[in-house]
């Protein structure tokens, strides 16, 4: 009887230790890496990135977001400048990864990458090094640029001659996600649906300026964050229990 009791106690201890190891202590640390559409800006500037509004979607004190996204960076230059190394030093439990806009610039630009080769290689590096550091990577496709043709229909054509089609980078993210078994939040698809629904006039309310087809004001950045967080439970079910569905500031914008 005593031996059975000791076995049961030992088993319970193992289960408890396993559960403790599987679930990080609070607050959960989330790093968000990417470009200008995701980064934070000074309070006196109207431009905003969606990474600024991730933390408010969670219950207080459950999640801490480290937004290291930076204006003008691509999947390549974010690594070259040491920003990725500094992000890992924050010891995140999760890493949200969104690149593509600057990667799609003219091939002669230093930040440019090829969607079929170097871009994918960089994503694989982020994934492998996140996992090696004990973090769970989550890929996010870049949101669409708001471009309209002469008939007023949404267009995926590059905004500038020489740019690559942004959709090819979104496709590359999805392909790497499948290859590496990493969850993908398809912001490209969800933002396209929103852009088409609102149309070229109504969507100006979310834009940084009437002539800016890429960046957002606060309302627009919050809209992108809402799309990401709407799809988060499917990508990372274990984080769903920490979402703050009772925050009026968040729910009012849904």
C-alpha cells in the first residue's frame, strides 16, 4: 500500500512539473518583429503600426509585448542591424513575425529580398532561432497595399515600377508556415477583404494620409491589430484564454 502511494505521489509530481514547464509564468512575453506597418511611433506623429495595440487585447498583467518592429526594415536588414539578436535577448515566449513590404522593393535596394529564395531563408532563420531560444514563432502575412485601378477596383499591382508583387511574399509566408509547421495569421487575406468592403473612399479614414497606400493612422492600425487578434485563437489556442473580451476600448472597435 505504501509503495502504491509513493508511486501515485511520484506520478502526480511528474504531471505537475510537466504542466508547469509547458505553461510559462505570467506575464507571457510576446515579441513583435516587422516593419513600419507594425512598429511604434512618437506620440506627436499620426502614423501608427498595429503592433502598438496587441497588448491591450489581453487581460491586464497576463501578457507583456516587446514591439521591436522598425520603420523601413525588411526580413534581411532586421537581422543585419542586430535587431533580431536584441529581440531574442528579451527572452520572448512567442514571436509574431511580419515582413514583406520592404522586401518587395526594387532588387537593387539593400533591403530587397527574393520571395522564392532569400525571403524564405530569412523566415526559416527566424523560426529556427525562435525555437532554439524556447519561443513559439507565429508568422503573419503582410497586409495589402491599398491600390485601386481606373475602374475603382482593388488592384494588387505594385505601387512603383520595379517593385515586386506583395502577394508573392504573402504566399511565401504561407508556404514556409506549412513547411516548418508554424501557425500563420493571414493578414494579407483579411486586410484585402476589409479594403474591398470599405472601398477607396471609406478606407481613407484608416490611412496615414490620402496619398499613403501602405501606412495607417491610429484607427487603421487598430483595425489591423483587430484582424490579427481575431485569428490568434486559431493560430495559438493556448493564448485564447488570456484575451480580454471585456475591454470596452477593444470591443468598441470590432
